């Protein structure tokens, strides 16, 4: 007499392998789309640095698909994401991120923003770098109104630099 149990075990193993293959494929697709989405938001994860014709350090940023200049950089040696904002008076750091960066809160200051008045704490950043451009002792504010991890790279940093926008690129030079 023949036992059909071996056939059922082979069928169950086949289904398990097909399901496992689909899980792996879907996981890889999710990973790829997540990476693709991040590169669309921040096309400047690797900053292009070059020397200008007169020996100045300069970086070139590409505009993202939303029309903003977003770039990876560092504050006090820790990696962060900057959103270039010429309308911001100071470098503006979200409250939660300031804690993880270990920033000290100074006196409170009232700011007038596009979303109304806010009260933020002043702080100083020992070092900000983006590509090869590095500046020291930069005034900043810790903003309790902003959620997320993007730092507004405002004029307290940018006023020390020269920048030119042409098409979809922003060239920033340290002079």
C-alpha cells in the first residue's frame, strides 16, 4: 500500500519556498524604493567639492524634485541633514534633534516666522561643515515648533559664504 504523505510534504515545502521568495522580493523592492525616495529628497548625500579658479573651496548642490536644496553635513562632527534657507536668520535646529546633538540651550528669543511668532533658545555651534566648507562658532537657535530632523541652514552660516544659483544648481564658496 502507498502512502501519499510524502507528496503533501513536498507540496507544503514548495509553497513555503514560494512565499519566502515573495517576501524577499518585496523586502528588496521596499529597500530600493526607500533609498530612491531618500535620493529624490536629498540628492546631495555625497557633496561634490572642488577648488575654484582662484583656489577657494566650493561645493555644488543639486536642487531636489521639490525645488529645495537639501544636503548632508555635520554639526560638531555628527551627521545631519540641512535645508538651505536664505530666509532664516539663524541656523534653526529642531528641539528633539538638539537634544541628540547635545546642544546647550541659552536665553530665549522671539522670532517672527512665516507661521507666526515662536520662542526659541539661542545656542552656539562649535563646528558646522558641509562638504569641504567648515565654519566655527556659529549662532543658532533651538526651535521647539519644528518636528523632524531637517536643520534650516540660515543666514548665520550663509552670510560667511558666497553662493550662486544657476538652473538647478547652487554653488557655495568659502571666501
